[in-house]
């Protein structure tokens, strides 16, 4: 489901992840709502996956709506690597 180089955005709550999904679909930004991978923890249970090419547009749009993810991971060498806050 998550491939090498993909990004996974984690949110505080189901409400926020659903609002982020709605907003990104509205803006036609490529993304996919996925279950939070087992290696990552989240109270929400859902996350948003982005390909590398759509990440910055997605993050900019979410930030403009105060929907910034609380954690952002990148699949690197088969592992989820936490990305520092932008």
C-alpha cells in the first residue's frame, strides 16, 4: 500500500484526517486515505498517503486551512522515517 518514496501524514483525530481528505479531493491533489501502518501509532487509525510529486502542494493547502499533519513520514529503504517539521 505504501511504496518506497511515498509520504504518510498522521493527524490528531479522525475528524481532522477526514477534513484533510475532503479538502485535498476538492483541490484535486493526488492522495489516498489509508489505515495507519502498524509500524506507526495514531489514535485516529487513518492516515493520508502522498506521492513525492504532490506532497508540497498538499502540505501548503492543508497549512492554509490549519490542517497540518502532526507527523509526516517517508518510506525510505523499507522503513518509515519521521520527517522534521517544516
